[in-house]
C-alpha cells in the first residue's frame, strides 16, 4: 500500500504531531482545536470545540471541568471521538477511543501554566450549569480572585482527559472529491495497528 508523502510513517501519533506542527504555521487561529463528540445517557450525541493540549506517545490529551456536560458524559461512557480540521491544509484527522482521566501532577503542571485569569475562571465557572447573567459570573470571578489569591491551585473538579485511540483516520482533500483516506485501527488499546486505504 502506497502511503508516501504526507501519509508516510509507521507511528500515527508522530504523523498527527507532524500534521499539527504544519498546521500551526499556517492556520490563523487555534490549530489545535478539536470538535469533541460524546453521548449522553440516552445515547443523544453532543459535540463542541475544545483545545487539544498534547499528543503523547499513545494518546491525545485535553483539559476541562469534570462537572461539565462533556466531563459527565465521558465519565459515564468511557469513550469519545474528535475531529481536527484544517482549512489551510485541506486535511483532517478523526479519532475514536477509550478515555481515562489525567488528574495528577501533569494536570497540576498544565493548570499552573495557564494565565491567572484562566485559572480564576476555572474556579468561578460552574461549567454547563444555568447562569442568571454575565454580571453574576463576573462577580463570582471577582470573589474568587479575592479568596484564591495570585496562585490558585487546580480545582479538584478540573483536570485532563486522555483519549487512547482504537481508530485514527488521516484525510486529505483530493481533486474532484477523490480524497485520500487512511484508517489506522486496532482491536484494543494495547494491540498493534492495521492500516487500510478507504474510498473517499
């Protein structure tokens, strides 16, 4: 199977990092944005944009409020999917997999690297819950700034999720909608990868 050029390589995570690095040089905003899909307890799907923070050796990591809709849905299902799409490159990556929490020192380190206002915002926002007004949110943020000080610790309800994929698809736009698609799949997270070309 010919996987030369932008599809070449034996490691899908290295390939994903290479595509993201290329996108970061061209995409005008948030090259690391992903559309994250989950399902609620009734099987109704949900999707929203979040920022991917790391592509590890065998997983994709993002951070959020565990009490948010996505956090609760991931906790219940243990699975999620996402797509990264770059108009500038005319490419996308789709991922489906098993999700585990990252709520240890790595989450603490990332939280500490965020701006102070973002850290205070994580304490102030009851994410996905009804809000009476923006003024109420700003008042809560001001209160948190007074009580938490200039170096707030990571909230216990805020941290990372690590998606361990069982499927990764690399897609590139082709002339006349004859796109190039390669799907990497494995039966389980610890299993080896199988790669196949898909029809566009």
